[in-house]
């Protein structure tokens, strides 16, 4: 029998999460200043993040990290790999 390749799904990003959903950060796939900025805000692996709401034109999104509420761009949110709680 021939072995079939298994297609791996792309990771779930913070950009894909719906409003009101709580998730856990798995990894950051950004680099440089953007990565450092996200980490300074508390977006680090194993942290809990809640998507609070999205701006009327869909960008930026507001997230809650601990007691802080932060707005980030959708492009930055796409680089944050998350899992549902």
C-alpha cells in the first residue's frame, strides 16, 4: 500500500478567534520589534488572551491580557498562534 501524506492544517491565529473567545497563546511567529512589542504587552506562550471586540472596519482588534486591554493590528494578530481553552 502506498502511504498518503497528511495535510497539516495551518495554525489557529489570534486573528481567527471570534469576539468573546478565550484562548491560550502557543507561540509567536513574528520577529524583531513587533515580536518584542507583543511580548512586552504580555502576549507570551501560555498566557491567556480574550478577544474583546473588533473595530467597525475590522482592524484593529481589542484583546484582554490579564487586567490590561490592548488594541493590536490584524497583521500582528495573525502571527500569534493560539489554542482554545
